[in-house]
C-alpha cells in the first residue's frame, strides 16, 4: 500500500521523460482504484454469502423450535405416565400383582404400559436423533458465518487502506491542478421497449451519481450495484457481484450485443457495465468517479451476457 510520503517520494524519483507528473499521478490513481474495485467485488461476494448463511441460521432456528417442543412434550408424557402408574399401583408393581383381579388382567395392563412406554421411547429416540442432526448443521453454519465474518472484516480493512492511498493521490493531483477528461459526453442511448429498455432507461437516469463501496442506490452505486439495480427495476433479479452476474446471464458475442446487455471486464471479472448501443456503455467506474458513459473498450473485456 502507498502512503502519502512514499507517493511523494516515488513521484520525485520518477524521470520526467515518460510523461508529465499529472499522467503519472493518474496512472497511480487508476492502479489503486482497480485494486479497490477487486476488493469491493470480493467483499460483495463474501457479504452475499454471509447474508445467505444468516438466513439459513434463522430458518434452522425456526425449524428447530417445534422439534424442541415435541421432544419436551414426549419427555413430559413419559414422566406423567410413570407418576400415574405409581399412584394407581400404590407401592408399585408388587402391589399391582397382589391387587390385580386376575393374572390375565395384570398381563394385559403391563403389556399396554410397556407398549405405550416403548412408543414414547421410540419417539424420543427419533426426536433426539433429529435434534442431533439439527445441532450439527447449526454448528457448521456457525463456523461458516464466523469464517465469512472474518473475511468481511479483512476485506474492509484492505478497502480502508486503499481508500486512504487514493485520497493521498487525489490530494497530490489537486495540487498539480491536473484533472483529465473522463467519459463520453452528449451520447443519448435509444430506449427500446421491454425489460432491456427499462434497464437502460434506469441506468441512464443514474448518470452523475457518485460511486460508493457496496452501494446499490438510490444515491450512489458500485459497478455491480448499478447493473443489479437497473435490471431489478426491469423485473430481473441479479446478484450484487460482477462474477456472480457473469454466471447468471446468457453468453452473447460482441456482434450480438443489444442495449441492456452486460459487459464484463478483466479475467478476474471484477468490473461490469451495461451496453447502451453505439459502442458505448454506462457504468459506475471506480472510487471518486461518478456514473458515466464510456466506450465499450474502456478496459480489457472478458465477455458479454444477456440477463433474462
């Protein structure tokens, strides 16, 4: 990670031949922002996994509640049977033999009690086994949630450090007065009918809104947050993660691109944008830069996909 002092020192040592200091700063900013976006997409993935795990934990707790109640009821029933038998037979089985009307009546009575007790024991055994399975699942989910929480915290720490590096670089860029032009200005996509048109219309309405880590609207977005919100408005659910969006869409070729299709960047798939026609796309670029229109070849393209 770059500190403010190390950035200043590094820039002082860079020869001036390759380009002006502003270009050097811009390159460093871009590299830091790309690292940040990788971390953000990893964070989004872990966050979604953790949410799913917590939903499973909640569902398991709901399903365990009637099981615990049934087990307690069965155990109470056996206790009541034992108490009733003791009261009815006085001093217990010996007195029951003495007071029985006949040997066959006693045998019938004991047989019924044995059958009832056996049924209760079988039920308790089955319920106890089910509870053991639930407990094992709960322990697995608890361990998974702890692991995912630790990953989330680790990625949050990485994000904060990279954001600090970017802030240091942006301060240097402000001091140089260098502000490169970004994006394509004046392009208005054609809005078709149907869900794809609704998604493009929504994305276009977000132009100028700021980029924010993990955001999915309405005032700020990250890259996958923008595409999931746009297609969500059109009635198609997409995960808030570029890699998972890639695995949930139908692959199309460059020549088959239609407005509303998604464009995925880098081999690690840590950036996603929406194609809007004319070789252009809308995306939430990176930290410090608003939602804007850029050319499709903004960065190395991994592939194209169509939500459905």
